[in-house]
């Protein structure tokens, strides 16, 4: 089914209690409720406060370096031989990924709320680095929870966070990855609600997080829309972005949501292949459930226990997904597909070799699907891919897979 | 009506508070749980909170997280937990049993199926940690129809407005979380608790159980002076974990902890 997404429908997405159709909501213990209500009340005031918006815009321009370019990947386009591929260069942001758009916004919220301490969860470490960065700048104490397994595979980012003055706490419970880091951050928050602001890194979690993270990340799509009109004189035919929790995808998609002729593709981590069960693709192969404060598609077993996931990329290694994506899937507005570890790795090498741009392994999933898609489209059509982060952090992983020891 | 309200009423008339121990079902292994429940009753428990293990227990501290992990190693499912309650009911038709856990395993089974099975197994109440009143509008009437109590949490940060909402949705008793933190956190402050209970009692006649931070006979006795129910979780789960190797010492130590709490509370 397809819903016509007019302004009126969209104004109520999410509704007052944070529901995107049947998804989203605020499924948390009572111990967190007062903090969420406080955050929501402040955010609703600040999002229409010109002083707050001016400060946010100024930081994005002067500190992050926005707008990020929309780059015509001419060589990749020629290699594929189909639609024109444009890359939205979020990898050129300060700290090297789209994550900073959101941490700038949430750190400003923390400042306005008078909270001296911030906490964050991180998978690949990009959100942790982006949080530690804004904390350093604003003089806030910063604690980052990171699965013990991810601490190992993202040693470089762990060290970056430490240099920035953050405390990185390895999480050894459960599957020792992103979902467990999020559990631990939530536990910290309940214990330290009075002085602590929790900077969630993606469009998931309890209301109002999916909405506010989407709002902060929407700068990506707003810029891309204008830039595409400028360069091509029309809107793109398709948007492609990788989806773990889904913040870079939501940021790109949202400003195009009423443009029915713009197709949207969210690319999940297909791991060893969706049919093997060893993946992180809840929209492609999961079912609805409740985790981390929201109802959404999850990877769970028959008994409702959350399953361990697999992806080459730590940033996509998450068993859930933002509730707005779940809703966009159900109403048929966006398409969700998967790219395997192998396809992502191949895309990583291809983009590096033909464009001289080394993408993050997360973003490589989007590149992989965009190449597939472009080949099936006409030469006068246009695809915008969100190049959500740069690949420097993944050099060790790629080297290991190629059998090269860098240590 | 479930067994909970008559149980609390009788205790209240006798001038006593309810002792409500929590154990995670399936910990240390699924075959141990029913026997542990009987030991709890023999040692002085009035109501049993039986934890349904979940892979991501966000509101729990390390002690109960590890209990969940141990139970899940043995594949303890919600269906297994319901079977344990049915087994317990064969020899104890009196002690109320409350299932405590997270929403996802219940939704995976299907809410309707769960309610039907819970009722048939002899469950009296259900406390779903991550289902606040505003998300429970549809569920609560179905619980009531089935004669199951929906038990909600209150926290030190809960506003009066939210207390009223929790009371309007819930029945049986209300669970007051005595401190800001996860289960197994540091000791509670009894003065804070009694002030908060006075505030809650100004808004409802529903019995109030207090949990989080009750570790021993002294803290149980102190809380029993102000609360209708004293809930002990991590201290008990820890005792089980420390004595998991020997069934005899495990039951002995459970009896000692719960027995000491009971006599301290009744003095």
C-alpha cells in the first residue's frame, strides 16, 4: 500500500506520543520517563526558537564545514554505465561522518538544559568521536559506552575519543556490540538523570529521539535537494543510503518525502547473506517488536530474544532500526534492500580506485547498491548516494581481510 | 479477581507488610525454579515476582543481567516460565505469582495468547518494565477481563499526574522504585522513601510495594514500616548465584535470607 504523504499527514508523523504509524512510541521504564518528558518539552520549544536554530546553523557552517558538497562521481558513473551518480560528501564533515550534525544539535540541547555531563553509545566509534568532540568544545564531561568487541575492531576511534578527553567504557554484557552499549548507556542515564544528557546517535530509541535526530540530520537532504536542483535543474530519481539505525538515510530522505517521483533506497547490512541468518538487516528479514524504547523491526528469535547480528561494519551491526524507516517500509514509500560484506568491500575498493575517495564500510553498502541500481537506469537519470563517512577508521579491518598485518 | 488483593488485604488486617521476593525464572537452570519458589514460600514470602529472562534487560543491573544470561543459556522461554507457574500451582494454590519482564517476549508470543496462557497457568499479575501506562491503553482492559493485575512502576521522579495515570491503569499493587538507578544499586534512603510514599498515598489507596536497594533484614524491616510490600531482588538472585553449585546450600541460604527478612519485618 502507498499513502499519499501530504503536509498534513507528515505534520502528525510522529504523533504527540512519538508514533510513526504503529512504530516508535516510548517503551521505557518509569525511571526514564521524567527525563524524556523534560527533553521533549524543551526540544519542542527550542526547535522553533530562532536563537537556537541560528546557533545550530552557525555551528554547522563554521565548525562542521557545511554545506557538504554534492559531488558528481563521473568516473564511477562511467564505470557503471548507467544513471549519473552523485555523492553527498558527509565524509568531508569535521570528524569525518554525518554523525556530527546530530551531536552538535544534541550538545546544544544539553547546554540549554544545563546538563554538565553527556553520555553516548557507539558502534563504529563515529558517533562516540562526534560526541567526544562536541563535549571537548563545550567543556562537558563525556562518557562513551562501546561494546568490548567494537573497542577491539575500532581501536583508532577509541584512541581518538580518549585524546578528546572522553572516558570510553567497554561493555562486556550480552553480545558486546552496539545494542549492549545502548543498554548500558540507558542504565547510566537512569542512575544519573539529574546532571546527564544522553546523546543517542541514531533515529531510534524512545520518543523524542527518533524525531529530533531526524530533524538535526535533515540538513543533509535539504542541502542535497538544492544542490541537485542547481546542478541538474531537477530532483534526483533515486536516493541511496545505508541503514543501521538509519540516521544518515533519514537525514537524506526526509526533505524528499513529499516528492513522490524520488525513489528511496535504504541499504541494510547483508553480512554473509540475508539467507544465512548472519546479517544485520531487520527491515529485510526481521519482524516488528519492542527494543530500546521503540516499536520497530527487529532481529529476534521465536521467543522474542534479540539475536546477535553480523556485519563487516561495526556501525551497521545493530538488530533494530529507526521506527520511521519501519513506517516508510510498510507504507511503501521507501525500499529496503541489503548489501553483503563482500559487496560492500568490493564497493570500498572500487570507489577508492576510481574516484580517490575512501568510503567508510557503512557507506560502502550504499555505494554497492547504487552501482547495481545505476546500471539498471538510464544515462539521463540521477542518483544521489549519501557518502555518510570516510573510510580511514576501517583501514585495519580492510587490511585484515586482505591478509595484511599493519600492527 | 486475582490472589493479590485478598492476600494484601489479609496482611494489612494483621498489621503486616508483604514480603515479595524476585527470582529470575530459569536461573541457575530451568529445573531449579519451581523448587526455589516453594522454598521462598516456606521461608516467609507472601507474593513471588518471577522474572521472565530477556536478552536486553535495560532497567537491570549486573546481577539480574547475569541471571538472565544464565537462564537464556538454557533457552528459558516465556512458555517455559508459564509452565513453571503451572507446575508450582499443583502444590501451591494460594501464593500470588507476578510475572516481571520486558515487552518483547510477550509480543513475540502474542498478547492475546499470553493473557490466555497466563491465566490458565495460574499467574496473578504482570509487571512489564518497558510498558508505561500511556502505551498500555489497549492492553489493560484485556488483562482486567482475564482477572490479571497489571502492575505499574513509580519512580522518585514520577509526577503526581503520572502517579494518577499509573493508578488508574493498574491494579493489585503499585511498585515504587526507591532510587534513581538500575536493580541492585546502592542502598535506599528510608527518609526519602517515606516522604515519597506519603505523597503517593495522598493520591491513591492502592497498596504500594517498594523495591530497589533492599539487601538484608534491616533494610527490609525499615521499609516494611512504611510500605505495604517489601520487594527483594538482586540480593536474593546473588545468593542463588553464589550457591548454584549445591542445591542444598542454595535452598539453605535462600531460607536464611528470606527468613531473616520475614522475622525482622514482623517484629
